[in-house]
């Protein structure tokens, strides 16, 4: 049975969603994941200041195409007025959801009071979401963690505050700020968040297969499952068949990804990032380390593409 996710007027065709990943979820990768079955993809986190001050590099990160919709654009910042102004700018773009990052653990983000730091400052977090909701008619989602540390597990109360202030959806990474991306994911807290609010809740954390995603969907009672690092080099995570075992099938997936990169970006400018993506396709496969060495040695994008076509 098809399981839909309703976020205000937006209906997602299935419950599997690509998480925002800094340095990874650019347009080619998002479109790839949509083509492999993701119902919704999130952009990399985008600075509200970069949008408000019309920074070229920031604006490039907002690039989208009709085929990838629906798409969510994630904003980060700690200034309610700037976040509201950025939301107003985003509202004129071809996006379907504005997401507010209140879960990023990276120190340079947290140091400025943004990301996961907002979970320690619920008054500021409330002011930000109110201002964003005031400036857009789009659904507003918020990505959070379970709390700052194990002595401050605040996600259920924090989620209620977000709903009270206008959030249409909440995504919960089942770790604290102090855990970063290591240690166990607490799905019990994610379930508590689901039980504390009436808006859709999306669970996130260490999902690596389609089967796992659906198992945790049932276990947590969540409306959707968000997959991040488990999708890198593995867009098949969104397909019932799962990751192919053969080198030929994985190479075919990588070639398709590279074609999208060539079509939608300046491939030689992002060669290092592309190699990082490409190497991940061969994790856990016989001969994978040899292929990765050849990928990392490719001097140009054309050489990388030729390498994949010769195998």
C-alpha cells in the first residue's frame, strides 16, 4: 500500500526523503535521488545572510529544475529578521518547503548561535520560526536533534514549541549535539516527538537500506524517514530492490550521476567533490579499492567519465 505524507497542501508520494547534507546535496545529486525514488529532497544548508546580501556562491546553491520538485530549501542563521528576509526571497523561487536548520552540530555554525545551538535557546528559535512563517506562504519545516546532550533531551517539548509557532513539519535526527554523527540513534525520543505533536514528523539517523527505512517507519510511528549519509554513493536506498551487488550495475548508477553533473553544473570546478561522491559507489564490492584509486587519480572530469565508460 502506498503511504503518502501530507505537509500542509503538499502531498509526498512516498515516505522516503533525502536529508540536507552540506557538500553533497547539490542539484545533480538531488535529481538523481528523485529519479531513484526519493519523494522529496532537501538542499544543502544555505546561509540567510548569503541570500539577503545577494552572494553569488549562495545563490548558486539555490539552483533547481522543474524535474526535481518537490524540493525543500534549508536555511540557517540566528537572526530572526535576516531569516525572515531570506524566507521572503526563497518564496519567489521554485521551491516547495522552507526548512530551518536547528540541528547542525558543526562548531562554526553553532558558534554563531545557529544550528543545534538554537535548541539551547528556545525563545530565539521561536522568534526565528515566527518570522519565517510570517514572510512566506510555503510550508515551514524544522530539522532538530534530540537535544544538546544526554542531560538535556528536549526534543518533545521543543517540537511542541515549534508547532505552536507555525511549523508544518519536524525532522528529528536521533542524536544529541554532543554525539555529532556517532553513537546510537535514539528512536524512542523520535517516537516521543511524534506523539507530542499533530504535524508530520520525519525520523532521521543511520538508515542505510530501503528495508531498514520501512522497518523504522513502523517502529517509530513517524510519517516519513529521512536518509542522509546512507544515500551517498547509494541512490538505490530509495528503491525496493536495494543496492546492486554487481560492479556493472553500480558503475551504471555512477555514470548516470556523472551525466547529471555534466548537464547541470560546471564539472571541473567541482571535481574534488565529484570524486568523493564517485568513490562511494564501490564501498564493499570486490575490487572497489582499486577503482577508487583510479577515480581519485583522474586529472579532469572528462578523464573520470572516460574511466567509468571503459569499465
